[in-house]
C-alpha cells in the first residue's frame, strides 16, 4: 500500500467514512455538454469575472453519512447565514441570458 493510500485509510478509520478529494475538469463546452456541479461552478465563476476554478463539497448527513437533502442543506444555509442556490436556478438564468 502506498503512503497516499495509507493516509486515506487512516483518515477513513478516524472519521468512519469514505474520504475522497478528486480533481475534476469541467466539460469542454461546460453547461452545453454537461449540467454537473463542476460545470455550474466554473460557469458562475467565469460570469463573475473570477478564475475558472471552484471547490465542490458534498454535504453529508451526520446520522447516515449520506448526501444531505436539499431541504436540510437549505436549513443549514439559513442557520449559518450562507446563500443557498439550486443548480436548476442557475441553469434557468443562463437559458434566459440573465446574469447569474
């Protein structure tokens, strides 16, 4: 087992859940090719005049370890004064030609 694999295994045992940190590149034509989290984030960054690099984090439920539901994610955002935006809202604005 490589040192990297050992570190991941150690991290998994410490947290009791799977650890991933893949690097991804958006599809060449971004939203025209794929409507994924990476493409949404890079598109919004570019529209804001920022570098086309984003970090996408999956929020996990403390009890099940599975992805947090949209309702729970929005509640978290409300409790922590964070903006919550659904990907569909971003897609609709770009389809109409509005700024995101």
